[in-house]
C-alpha cells in the first residue's frame, strides 16, 4: 500500500524520501504551495520525484493572505541567523494546516499513513515540530475522517539532529544538490538565514562540503 510523504524539497524531507525508498516503501509525495517566499523548493520536489518516478501531488494554500511571517509576507525581512530571531519565521499553525490537507488528499487515495520530517533542531522555534503535537493531531484526524480510520503520522527523524539526517543522507546517496533550504529562496543560497546556517552546520559537522552554492564564503 502506498504511504504518503510531505515533501517540501528541502534537506530533511528529501532524506526521509530516500530513507523510505531504501526500506522498500511505495511512496506518494505531497507538497504544499503556500505562496512561500522560497517556493523554488517546489521545483526541486518535482525534480526529485521525477528522478525516482513516484507520484507527486502539489496542493495550493495561499498563506500570504494571513501573513505574519517573512516566509509568507515579502514586506518583512528574513532575519539572519546571527540575530537569533528564528521565531519570527514561524508561520502560524503551518504544520497543522499542511498535515490536515495532506491527510485529506491521502484519504481520497486510500492512504492512511503520512510521513513527515521534523527534527530536534526545530523544537525551540517551531513548537509544531514536537512529537506530542503530532500525537494529538493523529488522534484528531482519526476522529474527523470520513469513515473510521486508523490514521498514522510517522516522524522517524523527530529525535534526530540535522547532523544525523545529513549523515544518513550521505550514506543513502541523497542528491543534496537537488534540494532547497534557503528561506530567502535564493540560488545560490544566501548563507545567512537560520535555515542556511543549520544546513551548513550539519554538513560541516559531518566533515563534508554541501554541494549547494552559497552567496558567502563558507569555511568547510
């Protein structure tokens, strides 16, 4: 039976895709176009799923009509990692909205298992990346489904750090050059936002260079 995967086109969810495929899972990828500043990531999600020849559904949800985050409001500046203001990048209830939409689509396709890639690095700024949140949401999805459903939300990396994710990805041969992380949506990546900083640190701590290009010089 197919298993659904929320695939952003970023480093963590792409590693999870390769991890699932290595286990022999039949994966159906789902991406969310929420009019994000860095929606270039969707192009890479499409490229990755095309490479693996797996189904890929993109669902639209325009969160720019709500705003409140520089990821959805282009009049706001993306904070640099040096400013220690990552919490300003929070998109209110983003993961709840994403999971609910993905679960709704999964139900129409006869899928009852959804995989996501939150990691420990995200816990402080992003409260909806913690396992208790997904436990609660999993119960709610079961109660709200069209029919009695034992819906499952799987978060295999939730206790991993990004350094662990990259280590696993390197072993699995993940094509990280085909992923996107930068909050600014730049290619080459800005190298200054929190997303870039965390990615750079994960590769550096594994003793390897990130195959992505950056606008700034990185001391690998």
